[in-house]
C-alpha cells in the first residue's frame, strides 16, 4: 500500500507590492481598500495611451540580503524576489535549523518573468545599426553599437531563470529548481508544482512564488497595442475596475510574492507556525486561440474543478474565490461564466474578489500575491474587497465583495490565474485551525 | 503505484535537418552543421559561428491549413516547437486535431493530453521592431519617448507582444493538437527541455494525463539572442576558420561553445495506454532528477568545479530508476565545449561512475548541432531514445585529447545498450538528469 499523500502547509509569506513591502502593512492597506496605482515615473510615459501603472515604491533589495555584491545589477524581478523571499524565510523560522537543514532538500519553484530590458541602450543600438534604405539591421554596425552600449550583466540578468538563480545563492538551495513562465498563470503554477514535488518526497521544503516587472517602455507598448490596458489616465486609482460594467482593461503592476511550503509532518516536527494548507492544484489549457479565452471558460472550469477535487473537497466547501479578475472585459465575464458553470447554485453563495483592483496586475507574480492574500484572509476570516466596483455589470452577477473587506467564514478557498495564450491554473487552500 | 511512462514519438528540428532520421543519419555520418552564420552578419563579434536550420525549413508545412494564418504571430522559436510537435505526433502514429484526416477519430481525449515545452528568452525581431522605432526619432536623431507614445508605437502590429511570450511555444502546440490537459512552460535556459520532459513524466505518473508533448525549442540565430550568448562568456573565439573542429566537448583543447537553433519534442505516454493502442515504443523513462548548482563566486553562470549539482540530479535519477551506475551503457551529456562546463561535468561523471567511466561512451551532440538553448537538452533526449532503440552508440568527435579517464573519438557502432543516462546543466545553474531503459 502506498503511504497517504502528505498534506502541504504554508509556513512563510513575503511580498513586495505596489502597496508596500511587508506582509502586515500591505494587508492593512488592502483592508482599507487603497489603490497602489499612480502616474508612471519609471520612464516618460506621458504620451503613451496609458500613462499610469502600479509601481513598487521606495524599495531597495540591498537591505534584505546577506551579500549585496553577488546580486549587483539584477533586474527589478530579482530585486523584488529577494525581498519577498527574505520575509517568507524569516517568518518560516527555518534559519534556526542551521546546519541540520540539508540544503539539497530545499528546492525552489518560481513563476518569474524576464528581467528589466536595458531599453535606452537597446533602442540606441538598434537605431545605430539600422539602414534606412533597406529597412534592415546591418550586422556589423549593430554589433559595434550593441557591444559598446549594452553590458553583459544587464543582458544576462534578463534571463527568466535569474530570480531563481539568485534565490538559490541567497538561501543555498540545492534541491529541485525550476522557473516556469506561463504568462499571468506562472506563479500559481509554480506553487502548484512545488506542492507536487513535496508530495513526491523530492524535497523537504520548497520556496515558491513569482516576481515580474513589465513596467518598461516596450512592456507598456506591447500591452497598449493589444488594447489590454486601461487608459483611464485622468483617474489612475479608479482605473483597475474588475467586474464593473465600465471596466476598460487591466492596470500593469509589478512585484513579487514568495511563500515557504513543506509537509505538515515536517512543519509540526520543527514547531513551525502554519498559515494555511495548500490542499489542491489544477492545471489546464484552453487549446482555443492565442488571442481569446474559450467563450464558455472551458479551461478555467477544468483547472478549478481539478483543484477542488485534488483537495478532496466538494464545490460546496468553497467559501471564497480569489479571482484572476484582471479588469478586462473578456476575462471578468468569462471567469464569471466559468464559476457559474462549475459551481451551479453554489456560485451565488460564495464570495469572489479581485485584489488586482488594488495592486494592478503583477503578470507572472500575480498568482503568488493573490495566494498570500488568501492565506491572510483565512487567518483573519476576512476577505479582501474588489475596489472600484461602482457599476455592476449584468454579465458579472456574483458577489464580488465591492469596496470594503468582509468578515466571513472562510474554511476553504480557491485562487485562479489564467495566462495569455490559454494556460490556466487554480489552487485550493484550506484554513488551518491551530 | 505511479504509472510507467514510455516514449513513443520523437520530433527534432536541427541544423542537421528536419526529423529524427535526418538528425540520426547526420550524426552517424559525422556531419556538422557548424558554419559561419548566414542569418545576419556576425563578423562584428569575436565568434561568428552558428548552427542554423536548413534554409528550406517552413513552419507552414507542419500546421493544418486552418491554422496557417496564426503562423504570422509565431517567433522562430515557436515555429521550431510547432514543427517538432507535429513530427513527434506523426512519429508516434497519433491522430490529433492537428493531423487527423476528415472523419478520423483522434487517439486521445483532448483533456488527457498535456504539453510541457521549454523556451528561452525570445529575442524580438530587430528589423520589424526598428522599422517602428525609426518613426520616433527626434530632431537630434535620438529616440524620443513622446514621439514613440504618440505615433511610433502605432507602427507595431497589434499582436506584436504575443509573438515574444515564452509560453507561446506550448500554447500554439496545445491549440494545433487540441491538448487541453496540464500545460507548462519551463524557462531555465539549457535544461528547460529536459526539465519539461520531467514535468510531463510527473503529470502522467500521477494520472493527470495519458499523453504529453514535451521538450523545448530555441533560436539564438538572431543578433540579440547571439549577443546574449556572447555575453554569457561561453563561446569559442578562436575557431572561426575551423567550424567542423570548433566545438570540442571533454577535449583538453576545448575553447568554448557555438550557439545554434533547434528543438526536440517527444510524445510521452503512459505505458498502459500506449500498449492498448499497440504503439511502437522507443524507450521507457525509468528515473528523473533535478537540482540546483550554488556557485556564488561565478554567480551561477558557470558550475562549481566538482559539478555538485549535476551529481545530485544524476543520483536522484538513478535512485528512481532503481539501478546502479553499472547498468548504464551510454551517457548523453551536456558537453557544450566550454572548458569550465566540461570540467565540472567530467568531475560529476567521475564521481558517479569512477573507473567505469573509461568504458562508457559519453556522447555530446553540440559539436554537430551547436548549443540550441532551451531546445538542446530535449534534442539530447531524442538522440538517447533513438540510440537505445537502434542499440547503437552515436559517434564522439573532436575529442583528440580526452579528459582523464574518458573515451576519445569513436565512430558510431552497434552495441548492447541496457540503459542510457541523459544529463544537462546550463546558465543559471539548474540541472536535470533522466534514465532511459529499453522498451
């Protein structure tokens, strides 16, 4: 007989977000329904279709790491990852184990995005190497300009596995190590796969989550060209309006969310504080179109169904759903339809909210900060609100916890992330009663 | 009990040609795809060598007519993945939405098919991007943000960004083949392909899919991708005049790597369902391991000299396979041809195999097809699967002065091959290893 599948619990949390850089401050601001959105200052976006974003403010990773020198020149993604992981690590109490903790049993699974593009130098090299007559790049001229302007460190640090590599150095993590980049679903997927690694017994502890920043000129350009971003330039704090009839796209955010997870047995033996149980994980693909979600929400339904089933729960057990809730017309109506299709009558009884209304959309890191919000919501038995939900949309007719947080019983919840291109992931969490 | 998993199809697109037979045939004949780069003038870099796909490679030959329009939003990396997946499906004798004829039933229910495909940092096509950027030149000839915001960016096609998201490799494959099961995109540089195959293995073992398309694809044959390879500090700069000898894995005179482009995708199936459809099997996947190198002195851009991380990945794979190293008859190694990487890998192999290493062929495909980034380790696995099926050692070349305790140059030859170990590492320090057994 196979031994029963180990239960997996969260023992550390950390985030770096547009609302702040420590767990409690950010959570309190969320409880007040604050917005982290404001005019973009990272670069001059004043003539862009979208002039605002949800930036991380007043943050420096150097105070969070043992030796800043080995992390010099990292991208924003890695900088945020280091800060979030340091918080999670500290809360987990693992440092107290000292040398008795075999670091080949410490793994990392991240869903991180690429590092910060060296935009000005990249553009200057491209313009210098471009021949107007033929409308093509001339290799030698480009190479000359590119090697004079761009530096090895900044280029190498754009590789999407650099946050992973830097966390491994910081925490001497030598176990299984992965980075996945399934667009907006990445960090939810990372946490789900990390859970699977622990259940297989391939590691004792996993550090997992995600980090990303696409707040750079080409990131904003790309999303503006897709008409995916809100252009409510006159009212940035009102721009992220998930489930509202007058929503006009998402708000680009940035940051990181990291958690420490381990088997219940491992956590209890070392007397760790347990925030919540990660009970189930589901992953699916729409296999529909690159540009659109399947209209019936086929993929999201499959990932939510698998997560609930994998957790050994029934759909009536779910009290709260942390929605993907991006604030685009398509996502919010499709996600609503998927929830209604899967949950039937129970859809009207559970509560749903989108923390993206406050943070903006952290892209690859979105799922991790959402999951942390779920852990805190279960701890405090209070669900975070969907702010800016001023004009209910007849297509979005669930209880989205508008404007203010809600005291409620949350014994089990789901967190959803759906990526551009159709990869979907859901996690099911159970409350931990101490 | 977790399910047994087998390989039933191989799809490769490399400098040696399209399809596993082209690759295998090229290896046996010791043909090298290494040559001066054609795609752009690389004469401004200290290394000007690469490994490019045959010029007649066209993705449109690998998608159904109804999906040809979508090829316009595919980056080269995605084209390679889509072609490799199509080849892998056909090689496995599978029918999917992508290749089934009218009225022909698909082999697997869509929700039982997964896709795990590794990708690199996809470089934007510079001619396309710069044609838009020039519209934002200010009076001083420099880039003007205001002009870009107002008018410049409008010159980029609306779907521009979607071309460059790394998950598009897997997403296009899921759409073409109607694969609605678990799907993931691993982005860990060179190990991405093998790590992705490990992810599919786990998904099938735990019963969440019966079949997966898995592997990776990448292209460094563009100026920006190539610059990043140059900046990784791993390329040879002394062999521009001698392409066929340029990449020398595990040779005392190794001087560095040569980048390439290519992809490898395998169809991985649960043994149970593969048997039920009488599929022809290349090999069984018996064990897998993953680990991380920690080498702060080199910021994980190069492995530590003992190859500690590689040792633990290989040990984990052997442990799961429940075999000792004595049962391994062939090793398909990373062998990128950079002395620091090779020495670390050599040390790791010595630590696992000790004296026995002198009796086992350690094959590396990078002298033939270059370092194909996220696709490379999946191509390695395809070669390993073909070798065990054919019971033939691929050749070892450019190893006139082998590192101590290792075999040197050898032509291909028939031999009894019970198990093959595939191992890989890469920029950033992730490691993966996999053990194959006979069908």
